[in-house]
C-alpha cells in the first residue's frame, strides 16, 4: 500500500474539504491500484468500502434481464462510490466496475460512518454530492429516452475525457454500447459520423478527441447541464 501522504489530493470532493477534515479522511484511507474490469460491488451486495477515485474511472451498471446491463453513470475523481450510506443504506444499488485502471482511496464503511458522525462539514458536502448524483441519474435517464445516439455519444466521450484528463483513451465498443444503452451497430454509426466531422478518431476501442469545442457543440445539452449542476451545488 502506498503512503497516503505521498500522493497529490486529486479527488475533488476530498480537496474541497478544509485541510483538517482532509487529513482526518486521508488518515482513514488506503491508496490502492485497481485493474480494468475489477468489480467493486455487485447490485445487492453489502458495501464494505467507499471509494474516492484518483485517476481511475468506475462505471455504474444496472443489470437487466440477465444481460450485461445498462450503464447509468461514471465516477471519476469528481466523486465517490458509496453514497447510499448517507441515507443509512449499506446495500449497493448497482454493479460498480472499474472501466479505467488506476488508483483510488478506499475507506472501510465503519470508519467512513464514524467520520460522518464526527465531521458535519464532510456530511454536508456529501449531501450536496448526493443531490448531484441523483440529478445526473435523472438526466441520464432522460438522455437515453429523448436524444439521438450521435449527441449522446459526444456527451459520453466528453464525460470520459473529464474523468481521465486526457484526449486519448481506450473504451471498447461493447462498453460504449452498454453506457449508451444501444447495440454496437449504433455506436459504429455514431462514431463514424463524429469521425467524418473530424471531431474524433476511433479505432479498435482507441479514442482520440481532436476538437473538444466541436464535440461540445454536437453533444446534447445534458453534458453542460451535468457540469453546471456539479459546479453550482458543490463549488469545487
């Protein structure tokens, strides 16, 4: 396990805390490295840990009729996995799977609940974050229902970019189809359209964003709505 004190505090939620509260949280965390496809929780599991991503990305997946399921959210260093605990619920509502390998800060649930009891600033911040998560889930549901695949793919690629902090990343067609709730052929057509517009390059799961502003213009309004909600509520 790496030294907590040796790492940059790059989780935005933790970085938003006053320095004393940050130090208390970090003292209760361990820094671990997670691999692609590691499962953190299955739906219905009793949660043992909360996770604060540093440079990894977690996808939230709702299983549907035995299929691979529908992707309903992404968590990067802007957030945390484990928000149901704020409501007194320790059961995971979704599958939580690592979609980009990297580091996370992990805290055991009893230690996390203790910090919530002792630290009203932490509790209030995470209540704000819970509101943001609920808003984003509703936004994603509406997006799946009403917006065209190309606009949704543009939004998703921008969301991934925001969390991996680079214009180049690897996300398979299977994963993109799961996160968009469409068949692979739909992803192929939408990605081909974005390539023709010279907004992205896409080959064998390797994505390169060439034109961020153009991709934002092509994206549905949900992308900006999510960002504005996060910034307005959390101020971090």
